[in-house]
C-alpha cells in the first residue's frame, strides 16, 4: 500500500494559518469571510460613517430626513432590519450622503440574507458612483471584494484593493488583510508577511485584527512583536536624546 506523501511546506503553512484564524472564532475564514465581515464590520462602519455624516450635515438638511437617517442607523446598529419605507425615502434624498447610506443599508441586509449577487451589485454600484463621497465608494469596494473573496483570483483582489491597502490609510486593516491573504494564495509569502506585520502595528485597527495579523506575521517568519517593540524603543531613545540636549 502506497504511503501518503507528506504535505508541502506551502500546504502546511496554509493549514497553520487556517487554524490560527479559527482560534479567533472566524470559523472557516476562507469560505465565509464575507458574511462574517458583514455582521462585524459593515454595520459598525455604516453606523459610524452615517452618524458622522448626519452630525456634520444636520444643519443643512430637514429635521425629518435627519431623524429618518438616525432611526435607520440606530436600528441597524442594534442588529435590526431597516424599515423599507425609510430606506426608500433616504434613497430619494437630495443629499448624496443619505442616498449612499440607503444603498449601503440595502446591500448589508442583502448580504445578511445570503443574497450575495444582489449585495455585490449594490456595493459595486456604490463604488462606481462618482456622485458619492470617496469614503462611501471605498467601503463599497471593500465589501464587494469581501463578499466574493473566495471566487476572485488573487491578483484581481490585489489590484482592486491596492489603492486602499496603504499603511496608515483608513481602510488599511480590512484591505491589507485581504491583500496579504491573496499574496499567500499566490505563494508570495515575502509580500504577505510585512503587510500582516504593518497591520499588527496599526494602532487605528481593531485589537482583534491586530492580534490576528501579529499571529499571521509570525507564521510567515516576520516577528511583528519585535518590530513593534523596536519602533517603540527607538522613539523612546529619540525623546531621551532630545531631553538630554
């Protein structure tokens, strides 16, 4: 009886990565990435982004529309389904921000129901709409890629997210993580590791994401912890030298 050949280093690494991600309760990261992000990221970003828009522009719009937007965002932030009538009112508003919020809400709800095709179209429409503010368009791009991550070619993922996977940028955490995983699928571990390490050092990223990125970087041979400590030590030394002077 022929012996089963041992797994290649690449296969072993992917298994280790998959196990590490599962430990962070993502459960099947490769195949269910989009749906999980829908619950964790979309509602949070939608509520936060929508609230900021309402906060900054409430003086320029009618109180009725502002109240409609607030109620819709509050409902979604609490895990509820947005009222269809209110969403339609927002979608027809004169202000592009309210229209974008309505589209994002519809897309998020479609994704939660498992209608990936409808959600993808809505997110893609948002990303391509020149009338909408760039943050909304960027979010549309990220969500579209996340929902179709497993079906997309790795190089296509890298190309789509390249403008957003920039260290220090507002979308670096989400875009960087997907980009790094795409590089891993391409066998380019030397490109994936530094991205994971950079995410681990990004203080603006959620702590759970930073912890996962630090673990992934370690599996790829990049010691993100040492890198972070070294950066902190250099900063402290610089401050000390300035004080001594």
